[in-house]
């Protein structure tokens, strides 16, 4: 009998007011608009399957969002009832070994902010002699791909002359440009670079910490800039040490192995302002610079300490020696590029934005400020005279 249940309770010929399917001939017999494949009742919990997502048995357009609009503060605020999307389901917590990224459960890697506007892939990798590389002696052609996009290495990172067949110059170290953290193997070693004649600079521009273990860099006849690095600024314990000798001498280098003038006294990993351990003045992304674009430039910034941060896209670029923004986010603009909702600059006024208990609708006045629509009103299109031209 259950094999014939769907045919008995769902129809394709329905009242014209129905969106799709129904379970009877009358207007009151329409399936909920979030149902897929039919239903046995009018509610969103009576669906055979969901058009979008299943939230604890109810079919919904989207899972409860991480943030909801608060009409009092004019801001999106954290929603304590938020859920993650996991396939076609809404879940309060992602399954074990599955990571939560923004509002979804992901089987891939974590992401973390490298600045206020960019994201980097975060991947913790096994080092030589640990985990999946427990029998490996060095980084070589059989395992080098395991280090692509690593930002943290649990164990040793070893480059021996026996492992460089098929590679030259900087290709070994350029595979790990985002590496930021070393965790030592119990052997007490974090980094060993031995007899690598093709390496001219270390290029560890993202390295911020060596939590344990020692550094051995020896017999690399073409390696430069190693002597400028303030290794103790990267160490976590006073017992850590470096053994660095028989590499290329500064007096034998064409440029004298001098760091860029924008680098601080902490040294550098190689030539150029993007290879500094830290900056003398300001930094944008990974590059040291003289000053931020406060008053001019293609894009405008504000200075967060010594870090240059781009103004929110909703800020209008100002001229005549006026700053465009004085902090992060759309609530720190000198002037809005489109509309203003409370203290925030927005691309458009809320038009059906999810609130805590209902959807929020607002309209824009002649000053481009957003105001709540009357509960019984119908939102009309914004007059073209209110819209900013492409020029």
C-alpha cells in the first residue's frame, strides 16, 4: 500500500492558485511552495521532499542564518538559532570531522582571515617524520605536493640534497608561501636546509612563529639574506637555537644581501618589500609601504595602527583632502556611496531581509536614507532619479 501512497495523495492537475503540486482539487489542497515532488497536507512539514532545505522536518527556503537584521540597531546581529547547511539539511552542529565555514559544513579545509578583506586557506600538514610522512627522510618529488597551501607544519621541514631531483632554484620553497607556523617534532628539529645549491632566498614571508625546535641552515652556497633574519623574534622558548653557517657570504653577493629600505630591523627573507619580517612604516597585505591611501589613490584606506585597510565598498570616495573612511565597516564612512540605513551605508534599503521574527522592508527618501515601510503598505520601485548613474 505504501508503494501507491504518493499517487493517492498528490496531484499534478491542481487549482490554478497552487504553486506546482497539490493533494486534492481545491485551493485549500495546495502543497506548500517549499515542497518538491508532492505532499500529503498543506504545511511545510507535509512535504515528500524539500525544494531547498530540510530544517528539522520543515521545508524552508534557507536555513536560519548566522546573522539576522535588527531594526533597532540597523545591523545584522548574531542569531542564536542559526544553523549550518549540510547538503540539503539544516543542522545545529556540523558532523564530526566536518568543518563549519561561514554558514555551511565543509569537508574541505578551514579558511581564516589574513586581513579584513581577504581569506587564506588554513591547512595543518604533517612534517617529515610524522603522520603520513613518518618514513620520509626529506621533502622530495614523492611528497612535495603534500605541502601545497600549508600554513602550519606539525613536525620537521627537511630539505636534503638527496631530495631535490627534478627541482631547481626556489621551486621547493615557493610551494609553501603561506606557511606561518612550525611545530617541532620530538627530535627537537623544526627546519633543516642542507646543501640546497638551487635556493637563493628562503621566501618564508608568512612565517610568524616557530613554537619549538631548532633551525639548521648549512652548506647552501647560493642562499642569501639568511643572516638578516631575527630568528629569536620567531621563537617561542628561550631554549631554541640556530645553527647557520657555510652559506653564501654577503660580500660575495651582487646586492650585498641588503633588505629593502621599508623593512624593519627584524630582517627579511629575500629581496623586495614583500619579504620583510616586519615593516618600518606601514603594511598593505604582505607588502611594506611608505604610507596608506588616506587622501588619494585608486582605492582609499584607513590606518589600523601600522596596517593599511581598504575602506568599505559602501563608502563614497572623497576628494579635496578628505578621508573616505575612519574605520572598518559600512558604519565608518564619511559619506555613503548608495544609501544609508541608520548609521550604516548599504547598497540598497532592506527589501525582505530576514529579521528575528519577520522580514524587513524599507524605502529610501530623497536624501537616500532608509525608513521602515508601513506594515500594510506595498513597496514600490525606487524612482530612477534616486538611483546613482553609472557615471
